[in-house]
C-alpha cells in the first residue's frame, strides 16, 4: 500500500499536478498544528502566524543545546526521528554568543564551525519539510548591544546566503537580562534592517526584558514581521507569568515561545507537569507557537535524552528522559499524566504531630560542572525551607572555601564580599511563609575548582 501511494505522489509531482506539499496544506485542519506547511511563506496577521491562505499555523519544535557543545545532534537522522516521534515541525539552533566557544567569544575557526552546523541544519530541515530558527543566543552578555556589530554582520551574512529560503526564522537576541526594553529596541532597530536588506518578509523574533519574560512591558517595533519572545520554565514561572502573556495578547503583541522547559529556570530540578500542561494548553488555545528545551543528553532534567544515551538517531522510548517522554506524548497528542495516581480505599493513618523548626534549612547542590579554559564552571541550585516565622524579606549568606565569580544567576539579587555570597530576594519571592519554601535559586559560578560550601545562614 505504501509503495502504491508513493508511486501516485511521484506521478503527481512529475506531471505538474497539485504538489504533495500543497495537498498537505489544503487538507490541513486549522487545529492540526503538526501539519507541514513549509512549502508556503509565513507572515503575521494580528497575533497569529498564518500561511498564504491566511490559515493559522502553529509551529511546535525542539531546540538544540549550545551548538558548540552538542554538535552531534545537528544531523538529518536526529531531526527526522524527532519529527516522527514528537510530531514537531520546527528545530531551533541555539548558538551561544559569549559562553565557552560562543560565536563572539571563540576564534575564527570556531565561528566557521558554527556556521557550518547552521548550514547543515538549514539543508536538513528543508529536506524534511520543517522550519528552522537561527538563534543568536545571548545570555551572560545581558545587553544585546554589547555585540550589536557582530550581530549585524552575522545576520546580514545569513540572510544574504539564505534569502531564497522561506523556512528560516531569525531570533536576534535570546534572553536579554539586566537591561531595559529601550536598550533591546535600540539593538533590534539596528539588526532588523540588516535582515530586511536581503529579505523583506522573513519572520524575526526579538527577545524581551528579564530573560524574555516581560513580554507585557514592551512597545511594538514598526517592523510588521517581528514577533516577541516569551520564555518560561514551569517549575519557576507560573500563573503570574501566564498573566503577562494574556496582557500582551490584549495589546495585540504577536508572541512566540521560542524556549520553555518543564523544570525550574536553571534548566534543571524536578519536573512540574501540571504547570507545564497549563502553559501548553493556554498556548494551544491561542495558537501560539512554542519550542521545548533541549535536544541533548546533558545531565539535567530539561534534556530530552537520558544521560547514558549515546545515540543520535533511532531513539527508543527507553532512550528518552522523563521530560522527553512527557513532551513526546503531549506533542503527539497522547495521553499525559500530571501526578502519580492516588491510592484509594486505604485506611487513613493518624496525623503525625510535629514541632515546627526554629531553624531554616538551606540546601546548596552542585548540579553540573565543566571546564572553561583554566577555570572551572559549576551550576548550583539552592533551596530554602523556612522556619516557623513568616518573613516579609530575607537574606541568605553562603560562604565558600575559595573566591568565586558569578557568571549567570536567576531568581535573586546578590553581592560578594571575600568568599561570602549574600543573596537577597526579587519581587516575586520576597515573602516566605512560616515553614514555607524558596525554590530554584540558581547560578553558574566561575572558580579555580574544588568549590565547596563552608557555611550558610538565613535570616
């Protein structure tokens, strides 16, 4: 039967009748967001991505991790298998700018390797009838204007090279942070013209303040093919951040969730399935496109592959991580569960009587580490269990066995004095209830190696 269908399709293509790609589009239900549509250009209509027939198109995909760190997953077999298993139509290429071997921090040979990977991905996604997002993945650089000239040169080169390709989306600044919308807007108004010089109607995604969370605080650019990034990690970003999305949509802001995870903002930690489901159902309801983080076997919960999986294709269910399996089921419309099933008909046990603690419990855990030249980089997650008194404001001090430098951080403010890191809250975690928790304080630290926590104090 499959051979017979293939012969019919081949005959149709050869003799100039309706193409296979057109058949897919014509038969596509607007709600069938998994159907391939890359045979047609995409443009914006209000807050929606639409095709040439003004039918709403919702892109769903997965993002690579850093191209310099996990180049092995940029291959056609990987993309094909993920398209088949997850029913996705988009791949995002995360090209870090300032981190180890980033586009701006590495040498010319490294930049050429990154461009070679992008070239392969563009070709593979075209052959697979998928979309691809070329992502200028700023993070530790914070303010995108730091490398604005490099960005202009890069995107000018990319768009000139691929100006005939309609399946490419350009994301010009991943997660601006410690900067304002006016600074991001200034950057975008310099980079977007470099894109428009060679392609007037390419879709562009621009990041928003606070790691692409404050999509409600932006003013739209004059460019009519620009969308605005919203990133969320379900373990950290909950209803108040969904309210930001709703507020942005009411202002007619076209939103693209170019990165999300099921865990906390560090890309690690436990999975929050119920919050992830709330997010994705809201995005599906509003036909907002989204891309999950990340395609790798990195030892973190956001990676869709298990750490011991060395494959780059032919994945089985047993090769996927817990988040990989859940996302695969959700993307492919299989039944997903939020929590473990409740055990019924059990005789209820007597409640335990506990005495509230008078001392807070601080847990500092190193989640991952890697080398950056002569320095050691390490990722830490900090959780606090408060004592029996509500605090309207708090301070955490962590003393290490040697001096440190903070490379990245999230969900707190800080100062360093000697070997002691003093952490204070941000607006949304300032108040902690009696015996309540403060979760997901995360950071990446640069040190000379062998880093340990000597002492902590919470007040």
